[in-house]
C-alpha cells in the first residue's frame, strides 16, 4: 500500500491485528480481504519479529494465489483523504529496494529472501 500520512510518503504491506479466537494465518487472510478485496491463499509464514516501536509481534505470510479484483476496502477506504491517503499498487519485487517501505525489517528480509 502506498501511503501519505503525517506529510510523509511511504509504503506498507496490508495488515492488522488478530481478533479473539483467531489464528494469525486467519487474520492475514481476513485483513487481506478487508483491505484489498482479494481472497488470498497462504502458502507459508515468511517472517515474524517483535517491532520494538510498538512491542507487537509482526507476522508476514507468502501468498500462494489470490482471486478477486484489487480494490481498496475497510477502514483504509473509509478514512481515505488528502491528508491520510491509501493507494493499492502492484510492485515488482525488484523495485522494493527503491521504496521507503515500513517496517524497515520487512524490506531487508524481502530483499534477502526474494
């Protein structure tokens, strides 16, 4: 997701929190659907780490396949404004090195493993 927030442009992967009685992989599938309108099939966990800025565990998964049409949804679509803008973009993994992608750890790991 391309973001403009607090007068900064940057990129982030779709995501969010795990709800009660939900497994992390189920949350990843739900969040992908809510934010991108895509129904994803996960293949495996990519990486997990504790982000010391918020002391939360961050989990990322590889997507094996998806169906649907890419469309911004969820709270991101509702709160979309010039001061807090979200835009879904497809990005070739080769171009990730040029992006300001947060958290920084995920960018390093994508570049290392892909």
